[in-house]
């Protein structure tokens, strides 16, 4: 069933971008290329958000696949917008091993004879605009949804909350990472929840449920579940970012160490006697593979790895409690329970 | 009447931002400060867009001031979002003589002990997020409007077109300014129309008219009028940017010359024998006031100033033709005719 949904989302995205490219063509080749780069950025993901929309929608008896696909598309485009603007903030030119929007446009500038400074400006401009366009389309997709006003307004409230809280999380992530203080676990977890869990897990689940006509209490339970499971996924992703197999995760296992990314793993390490030794090397952009290996060993030995995994498991357990305590259709409870389990199973 | 509307918009903006700041406070002082900086950015403008919404709405018999104010607010927030992201693209830290969102956050970072690199990142992050939040709110304001579905969807179509075309204009502006080629008048005018005239003139007029229930033909005429008058205002603004009194325009009369901004004025100069002499000094960041004066003299002597003013007047004339040819209520035609006249009167 998820495969069928993936195909429906892919079809919907393809149709949307085909139309946008034609429309953009009237404003020149660069603008058409910008839309192509947004499409590029929106493919290759794991479609986590569309699947959650669909699970919740179907779980509450929803049967209009086309309608669910449009809601799913809105959250996928929101995700695309956030990825593009997140990369802009981080000045990254690569995402999932491929040039991102800014990377593509910087290369396009060079191909058009621009110098390096100009190519940076092309890249940044493209990233600002591409994010704005994807974000606008996410709003439009829900605003134009042909459902009853009350339902549409609830969906718009969910989107509003997701945008509002994600921005708060992004800001506090950037601010705390630049302040150079030792990361506290509490603030790391709050940032994970705000920056990712709300828009990627809570909101799609709530939207699917609302679209299917679920009651307020059930929706609220799904929201709590979504936040907890979202944090569990993020903690695990961060563990995989350091200890995972690059062939599976698609990213270098040393990049987060070189960047000094503030994760639950690192926040726990900061509470151990090993911290001075870890802190001395963490965030050094010139870290070589041997040094990264020693850092990994240190993170393992001081108990940070186990603590982070335990924390992720705890979040999964709490998420499952929410499912059990709520009045949900049994198949939905089972499906989401399995989904939660997958958050931590990936590291075994 | 415009003063009354300004007060209503100010009240609406104040109420909106007061609520947002309280809501943001739950996510920390930095996030509340981000919302404050968005509010700051949204004040001090000339409220051109709200006034156009109101003129068109009232002109077609609209009487629900609260409803018109919400639509006006949407376009004012769209404008705020575009200003913030435009400054981000230009790496400007100042707007209307005051620190902008990025400028404020860069200063905030320094006050919190950040170094220069970190303060740049704080500033850029704040600008990305502030623009996203204002843009999202513009969409939401129309999406939640309690009017008939058909009317709301027409308003959303107007917003969609405004966002789509503004992004095209911004991209082509950046791309052409970095390519170092001589600006062609045609492409300068197309960029003015796309980047500014559509979202600032056409869209607010169309939205006010649609909200009041105006017919398709009248709305289409207002759209054509808006694009023409918008281009007239922009040509004149660019002339004032070089020949205006800084005490009136609020910006240095040499900044555009130092930046080498591609305007109708410059595009005309590029067709004259004076161009090599002008091009040699234009866009030199170290241009002093005497050199800027000589450049201004050259632009006057080669006929570029007169040509730009004539072009602006032509656009006003064409805009007024649109008003005369359309089936519009007489008071609206008179009001918009006077408004169009003001585009060029400012340079006399």
C-alpha cells in the first residue's frame, strides 16, 4: 500500500512540476531551470510525510485517495521548502550526495561565464526563491482543497503551527550551535522536536486524521505520538550520522563530528568525565578518519552511544503508550506501533 | 479616507504581531525578537498596497472595512516578506535608513558575544525565517478569509500569480545584473513589471475588486492599469534614486550609481554615444560625490534623464487609457487616474 501511495505522490508531483515548468518557461530559461531544481530537490526522499498522512487518513476510514494525495503533497512541498532554506542557512551546496538548488545554480552561473562571487549570488538567490515557491505552493495546496470549510481551516491551522514551530526550532538550533556553549540535553531535545518532529511527524498525522474526520481527542493523541516518535527518529538519525554505515545512510560518518553537530549523543557525552577530551577534537573541520574513529570510540566508551540509544527507545515506548491510551482504530494503532518501532530498529 | 485605512491597517498589524510575539515567547527570547524584527520591517512603508486594495474595493461598492483590511494585510505581509528576502539576496543590512531583520540579528549576535562570522549567520538565518513567516502569514490571511469559496479562490489565484511572477522577476534581475552585459531597455522594463508591478500594483487592485464582486473584464482592466502604473512608479523611483533629494527619498543619491543598478535611465544611456564614458564609472563602489555629480551630469546631457521621464509619462498615459476604455465606476476611474498622475509628478 505505501508503494501505491508513493506512486500517486510521484505522479502528483510530476504533474505539478510539469505545469510549473511550462508556466515558468514564459519567463525565461533560468526560471524554468529554477523549477527543475525544485523538482529535483523534491525527489529522492523517503516520503515519510506523505506516508504518515496516508496512514492516519486511511486508519480513520478515509477513502478518497486523490484528496489525501493533495494533502500529502502539501507536506512534501513544505519539507522541500525547509530543506532548501535549511541548506541556504548552512551554506551547503550538496544534499543527499547531489548538488542542491544552490549548487545547481552556482554551477549554472559558472556555465554562463560568471565568476565565483557571482556564482555564489546566483546560488543563494535560487535557494531563497525556490524555498519561497515551494512554501507558497504548500500553503496553496491546502487553501484550495475542496473540502468543507471547517476541515480546510483545521488543516490550515496544522500547517500554520508547523511553520511557526519549525522556524522557532531552526532559529534556536543556529543560535545555540554558534554560541559555543556545552549543549544541554533538554535544549537538544526541544530543538529536535521543534525543528523536525512537529512538521515531519505530528503535522502529517494530524492532517490525515482531520481529513478523515477524526475527533479532537484522537487527533491530539496522534500529535503527541508524532512528536515523541519524531524525536526518536531524530536521535537515531544523529546516532547513525556518527556510527552508521555511510553506504546505508548516504552521508559520511565523520561529517557531523567535523561540524560539531549538537546531538543527544554529544549532549550526553558532555555530562561525562570524557567530555574535555571529546570537546577538544569535536567540530574540527580537519579531523581525519583515524581521529574520527578515536572520537567514535570515546563516545562509545563514555556511555554516550548507549545513552542516546536508550533515550530513543524511551521515546518509542512513550509514543506507544500514547497509542495504547488513545481511542484509535485497532489497525491504525498496530500500524503506527510498528512504525514507531522502526525508529530505533535501524541501528541494530 | 486613506488615513483612516492606514490606521486600520496599523491596528490590524499591531494586533497580529502582539499575538505572534506572545506565541513566540514560548519558544525563547530570540524567537520573540525575530517577530519583533518582522514587525519593525512592516512599519514605515507607504502602505501603497493596502491603499490600492481599499481603492478598488470601495470603488466597486465594497463596504466591509474589516474584510478589506484583512486582504490589505495579506499584501502588506507579502511585501514585507519580499523586502526581507530581497535584502537577504543583496546582503543588505539596512532598509529605509534603519537596520533590517538581518542587521538587527547580526547586532543581537554581537551583543550575545558572537564573533563576526557567527553574527553574519545569525543575521542570514533570521532573514530567511522572517521572510518565510511573513510569506506564510500572507497566504494564511487569504486562505482563512470568511468569504464565498469562489471569491477566496480568486484571491488565492491572484496571490499565486503575484508570488510566481515576482520570483521570476527577482531571478532575472539578479542574473542580468551579474552578467555584466549592457542592459536592454526591454529587459529592464520586463523585470520592473515582474519583480514589482505585479505584486505591488496589479495584485492589490485585482484583489480589492474581486472582493467587492467586480466582473472579470473590469478586473482585467485594473490588472493592465496596475502593471502600467507600477512600471511608471518604478521608472520614476529609479530616476529619483539618482537625481532625487536624499532628504526626500531617504536614500543616498549615489548608492544606485555605485551599485551600477540597471534601470531604464541606464538602459537608455547605453544606446547613446556617451555610454563608454558612463559605463567606465558606473558601478564603481568607490565613486565619490564629485564623480557621482559628473555621472549625473553625463546622464542628463546624453538625454537619458529626459528619456526615462518620457517613458514614465508614456506608461501613465497608457495606464489612463486602460481606465478610460474600461467599464469602471466613475469615482474609481477618477481616483485611479489621479493616483497614476502622482507616479511622475514626484520628480517635478
